[in-house]
C-alpha cells in the first residue's frame, strides 16, 4: 500500500465519517466542511438526483409518488451502491468548493464487524467518486482518537460509539484493538421502535422525522427528574384522518427499552472479555461515549449504574469519528498501524 502518496500534504486530502444517519467530511487544513444527512432524493423513473443532504431530508415522507428519498447507508454499510457513489461525489465536490479537477486521498471510518464485500463496496464507491486512494479505519478506534483518549499508551481505554446504524464497542491499548464488537442497534433502530410503539399504543402512524424528534426531546434511558410530554401529529390508523396525541417520556422510555438493553448487554460482554489488567485501567478511567446516541438523556447514568464504572460523554460526540479520522491525514505512522487491510 503506497502511504507516501497520501502524505504528499495535498490540500485536497479528506477524512470522511460515512454514517448511516449523517456524513461528515473534514478537509485537510480547513476543518469540518460538510455535515449533512446521508440522504438522496431521486426521481423514481429516471433515477435523476434532485437533492442531497439537508435538502433531501426535508423531503422525507413528504414526496410525491414519482420522487423517493433514499438512505443509501444501512447499519453502517452501503445498502445502495449507486446512490452512495452519487452522494459521495456530491459531498467531495462540496468539500472542494466544486473543484472537479482534484482527486483527493480519502480516509474513511467503518464499523468493526463489516464483511470484506462491504469493505470493498466502501472503497469502490469512494474510488468511483474520484478519490485517488482510499484508506479504511475502524470507527471505534478513530472515535477514541477524536475523543482525545491516549490510545498509544499501554493502558486500557474503552470507547462506545453509538451512531445511526451501529453501536461500536472497543477496548484499545498500545494503538491496537484488544476487543471490538459492532451491534447493529443504534439511533435508527430506536426511531423504528418509537414508530412501532406509537402505532401499537395509540393507533397513530408517524414518520421517521417525527420519531427522531420524539427521541431527541423525550427519549431517556432512566427516569428523568421531571416528567416531559409532547404533542405529536400523525394519521389515525382506525379512522384514517390526521390526529394529535400527547406522549410522555415514560412511554418513550418503554419504547426504547429493548434497544437500550441490547446495547448495554453488548457492553457488559465486552467488559467480561477484557483482560484483567486492562479492566483495572477501565475501572480507573471509565467508559467514554461518543456518537449521537451518547446524547440520549441519562444513558451515561444508566450505563454507570449497570456496570459500576464511571461513564463520560466525549466533548463533541457527534464529530468524534471524523475528528479522529482527520488526524490520520497528518500522522502516517499511526495510519499505517491502524488502517484496515
């Protein structure tokens, strides 16, 4: 693998967090230049691209029959190859201020347990989107770097990255992953759980955007100091007419219960499989949470109560992966050690 060409200090080099929910792009020397939803709006018959990112998200659930809003990433991996390529091209062009001539070297964060076929799909999508070289790094590792953990030292660091499609769990020491696991339960699964719960409990059909809004405003992993309520609008499944109902934080906590339990159980398994010396380090240092799911109210408290370990939310949980990935653009030695073959 030719690392030298990656570090010709081209100003076009990019670090990308290709997420199920959002894609973030860091341009070398300029910082984060793109932070948009991973959504593309297409004309159904002609497959013509109508909008990408924020503009396409506004169309979710509101498009006429001939327009479809597609999420090309599912569970942290590519579900629609062609649409991902279109989306990457758009974001790369945006990062380069629409300069078509640049062929950047790109470092991309990927979930821990993806298959060789899925890895190749990510690489090929980036290459077809005009990248000159593509390097893949594990999301949990770069999230730890982005969260400022001392991953090169001989001590145990535990990171949990709860994204849109996957929750990545890793124990890291001496720039290596001692244990890693990726569970395909995260933010999107929580949104779906809310949709199903409201359908079952209130006979009300709501869309993805409404479910996400409810999760952000009412979602919690443990009881809150003061109860919260929210009015939600949707379609009554019995009468078929628009209707408004009021939901409480307790109901949403019940809706999210299973998803939260799956994530916490996976973290407990990781702790059980961690070598004793590193376990002692994690006891002292605690568990660091990153990703959008880390912002779920009281998740850190619930995890701390269930594991008996201190839990901390990273300073900028939504950008940890892309900030960690961006450090690879400046550190050839570290990239060589941690990139995925």
